[in-house]
C-alpha cells in the first residue's frame, strides 16, 4: 500500500472486473447464503427477482477479494521499484452498504474505490485513517454494490 | 417468517452458535479474503492480531447462514402447526457494520438479532419494513460483530 501521506482525497483504486456465473453464484450461496433464489434457477424465476441472482454478500466478498489482489499487485510493483510499502489495516468496519440492483447470471461487475476522507488517528498515531467509498457497477452501468469503509494506513513520518 | 403484524420492537431472534476453527477460517479466507493473517498461523502471530484470526466477512456471512437456517426452522415449525408463513426480503442493505473484537481459532460466537424499528412501506404496501440490529458475541461476552439491517416482511392484512 502507499503510505498515508501519499494518498489524496479523490484518489481512485481500480480493482478490475468479475463475471458472476451460475456456478460461482451457487457455490457461494450453498455455503453462506442458501436462500432459494441464490441456489436454484427455478426458485429464482418464481421469486421477485425473476431469475437466479447472486447473494449480496457474494458481491461484497468479491469486492474484498479483488481489493486484496489489487493491493498485493501494488505492493509487488512498489517493491520491484525498490520503494518501501506501507502497512494497511485493520479495517474498522463499514457503513451504508447497499445493493441497488440485483446481480444476475452472466453479469460482469467492475469494482473500484474512491478515497473520500483522510485523517490522523488518536489511538494509533503511527497510522492515519482512510475512508473510501467502494462500488460495483454492472455492464449496463448500474450500481450493484456500494459501501463506505475506514481502515488504518501506515504513515511514513511517525510521530516521536 | 412471522407476518409483519406479529413482530414487535424488542423481539429477539436467537440464531445459535458457531465455532471458528483454523480450517474453516482458512477455507473462507483463501477464497474471499486472502490476507496473510487470515490464511497462515505464522503470519497471524507476526501481525497486530498476534495469531490467526477470522476474516470479518467470514464472521458476517456466518451470521447470514445461521439466520437463514433459523428462518427455515421457524417456517417449518409454523407450517407443521398449520400456520401460514410470511415472505421476507429483499434486504435493502446494511449500515454500521463493526468488528469490535477479533475472532481467534477456537472462539465460539453466539449470534442474535433484536428488532429495533417497524414501519410500513410506501413502495411495497403489501409489506412492512423491519429494521434489526444483529450481533455476534464470543465466549467471553465480547462483541465481535454488529450491524443494522432493514428488510421487507409480508403483511397479513394487505391493503386493497
């Protein structure tokens, strides 16, 4: 991760895309959210969704996974350039998680985060607090996931 | 599910307990949240957590799973008594999700929800909106998960 001092409000982290398939929708849902419209096509057709849809939690952990992969690639690139890498975490939680549009079989979701606030931390003065809004948008440009989270990011300049 | 009219603010849904093991912590994290302290004991020991810890998302989807199982048992019991069962969902999203205490290997978390608000819906007059705070508490009585969610619940008395 970049150091806290190198991040600015408005910075964008672009995590890439993920395509939801009947197989990966059901594989998640069978284990963690086995509601009928997440595990069975016919039940999905009879539901208010009209078809099999991904669990909202699946759309959220997919964001998490792509974000972790992105941070790893960023760290590897920084290390390859001989730059030091900042620690990140723990996350404090999130707020305002919404699923505005269902995710259907075949949908491809693009995930990103926008930095919305940066402030110093009283409890961990060696870190700052980064607040960012993360979104997933489907191939029609419709938002399918939105949440705001706050996490610690290591400062380059530590207080004495 | 009970019908909207049969739910009161203060009602408790008791979902039961789940024990987090090294195996189930890693199985979730490898797929959805592969940060080092969620997938490797030695990395966990070196981290600010001091040991392998469960992904916060794992503690959240475990709540989801236990809640779905609970609702299914409730529906089966109501049907066995010859009572009609109300439809529930979709959920609108969540707010104020926090992970106040890490979940370590061997921790047993008790999950429950408390109904905090009930109101009618303008967009779906055949349903009401139930807002509930869900919590997970470990075997030491410490909270590990808290979130507030709102979902539609079918009304027994439909408007004309």
